[in-house]
């Protein structure tokens, strides 16, 4: 498979790892949009939200829990952080492997787009 995030999860491509376990890998974004910008990806390739199945519920919980843990580890849990899934090109998804953005470290504007 020629998926950038699969290669990072498999340690074929180096990344600044923030957290990893048997279900997910979290790493710092190379083009951060906030002082803290970490991506949480499942080790198993899923293209995006549209491909998530009901049986993926435990994996989605692992992704969210990892996002919370990343926020704590990076020091933004108390001040606030944003969790974002982009789905599809018009939403800003540029790597087609499901991933959660953990953003924080400054006041984040709303609406985001």
C-alpha cells in the first residue's frame, strides 16, 4: 500500500511520535496549524469517515481516547483543544487515511473555515 500514514505507523517513514499503542499512532503534523497539532491515525487503513463501519466503534473510541491523552501530554488539556476529522477533499482531507487532528496551544477561531 502506498499510504503515507500507513508507512508512518509502520515506522517506514520517520515522524515525531507523540503517542502510540496497539491501535493508533499519534505524531506531530509537519505543517502545524496551531502550536500543538498532532494527528492520531489508526494502525489499520481506513480511507475516511465514510468507510467507518459499526464494528469500528471500539477503534473510534481508541482514537478519541488517544486524542485526549495527546492533549494532556502536550499541555493543552486544561486550556482547551479542538478535535477534528476532515472527510473528503472539500473538507481539507489531503491524506486519505482516517485521522484525527488534535489542535491547541492558542485561542482557536470559530467558524474554522
